[in-house]
C-alpha cells in the first residue's frame, strides 16, 4: 500500500491537517517524518561522539607518554635542581 501523503510537502501537510481537524493519517505522516529526521540527526551526533572520544583518547595517550618521559629521564623541575647542585 502506497502512502498517499508521501509526496506532500511538510508545509502543505501541516496546512491540510489544520483544515481537516483530527485525522490520524496526517498525524501519522508527521510523526513518521519527525522520526526519520531524528534518526538522521542521531546518526550525525553518534559519529561526532566517536570522533571526540578518539580525539580524547589520543590526547590521554600523548599526555601519558609525556609524563612517563618526564619521570624516567629525570627532566622537569626536580631534575633541574639536582643537576645544578651536582
């Protein structure tokens, strides 16, 4: 069964619904379109969330490498004091 309201624009759908009163066909079509747009937006947000998670993980790994390097090589504020005294 083909959807008779599939080709109707969003604005025309709302206008027709306003003149028809309570009609489940118009309401169902508006909800279906809203669901489709919401799913698309959710997919975009999901991709952005994964990209930010990967970016955050990379920053955390680089910070860990920097901290490890600082403590194993003796660089930094405490290492500078020891070198000056010695």
